[in-house]
């Protein structure tokens, strides 16, 4: 009995140590992204490797799949931001924005994709919060693409995604993640205003595709 208890405590400590390390790296990623630093992408890559394990163990299967996507986007983001820097006089590279009509279409398509993923997860897996987790997953996929493309409004999407994620992670007792997403929400609000200021001050640029 004592051995089982010791093993359970050791497993709990290991899980939360991994969660803490991943949380710190993820926080570094967001702060560096806000500053438009290339080093945000290595931090993101290391964080996703650790979070994949945490999400799988917590039965948040959509989130586990999302972390694998993040890893690929971290590699692409490093390459993409380097290309943008080389093509602009500003060392940070340009930022972009879309008209509201394109955002409306994107939100509608993403919400439908989230509902489909949620139905699959609810029917064929043991996922918790299947529909809600699926929506945050597909919107995170979309918003990460907007970060890579350096679209100003990516931060507004993250404000909503992070706020919903706070509830999910708190219900799963992932305390470091809950605290992280509280910080994310604040940083996302600041990020929007900082990137918008950059957008307003730079010369006119073409819309990012």
C-alpha cells in the first residue's frame, strides 16, 4: 500500500514538473512573439514536446494532437519570420491585417470544423470536454497560422481561446496551465495593441495570404 502511494506521488510530481517546464517555455514563447523575436519559435518547439505528454495523460486528446501541429508550425514560423525580416528594412519585418469579411468567413469555417472534430471525439474516444476542447483546438490551429503570417488580429483570437482554456484546464486540475492561460489572456490583449501600433506606423503593405 505504501509502495503504491509512493508511486502515485512520484508520478504526480513528475507530471507537474513536466507541466511546469512546458508552461515556462510556453510563456517565453508568447513574450518573445509579442516582441517579434525569432527565438519565440525554438521556445515553442520545446514547449510543445512536453505539453504533448501532459495532454495525452490528461485525456485531452484534441489538445495532444494540437501540440504536434504546434511543433510543425514552430519550424515553419522560424523560416517564415526569417524570410519576412530579409524582405523589409525594419529588422522585425512587416505585420499585416485582413478586412472583417475575411475574418467572418474564417470564423464560420473554423467553428464548423470544431463541431465536426468534437462529434468525432465524443463518439469514438474517451476525450473529456469533447466539443469545447475541439473548438479551442481548431481555433488555436487557425490562430497559430495567423501568428506565423504576422496578422495583427491573431491576438484577438487568442484572447477568446485563452479565456475558454482557463475553464477547461481548471476543471482538469492543471494548475500551472490555468495560471499560464490567465497570463496569456493579459499578454494577448497587450500584444494586439503593440502589433496594431506597429501596423499603423509602418509603410503600407499587401494583405498577408
